[in-house]
C-alpha cells in the first residue's frame, strides 16, 4: 500500500517521498520504527510516527483509539484553528469567541489502508545523510526573474 512520507529533521528540513511499507499497518502515533521498514536506503535510521492524514484529508488524532473516523469536540489546536483577533476586545462576527469548541471529524491513531500520508520525526540518524539519499530535494529554489519593463 503506497504512503506519502514526510520526514522532518531537527534542523527544520522536511523530505517528501512516496513508497510502499506493508510493515507500518497497525502501528500507532508515537511508536518508534526503523528506517529499514520504510526503505532499504534508510537503514540505521530510527523514526517516530507523529501523525498523518487519510485519503479525504482528515488528520489523525492521537487521543482517538482505533483506525476509524470519529467526530470529536475540539478546542483550538489540532484540526481547528482560530482566527486572529483584530484590534481591541470587541466581539466581531468573523472572530471565534474565546473558549469556543467545535465538533470535527478526525481519524484514529492507528495506521491503516485508509491513511495516505505519514509524518515522521528523525530520532536517530543512519550512516548516510538524508541529503545524500534525496539530493533532488536539497537544491535551492530558483528565483524567477522579473520581466524587463519596456
């Protein structure tokens, strides 16, 4: 089953790739996995599963057991973002009042075939650096030149 992987380093750099990983099915958010399970090039690496999304774009939530979708009551944070307060303390219709909660649909913490993207955090580095394994993602972005004014 193909997954989209997002691997983040402590430096803030994130590496994206797609791959097959049958051994990940049944793992939970917060579990540690070896890089060998994902890709043979990642031998020696150790990762932690930090989250993911399903095919419909719903986020995985570590507080929800199982792998099914669930409607949970959320405050601000994962799955719900508040709008920034404008000037003053006056309530405006386009701002969410403090303490507001909403019922949102999220996916459980167990990886299944419905999950399309998996987010990973590097805990232990392997023999090769990620920049060497995925060199095409380390190129600086080219700046577009502005058209000359006539």
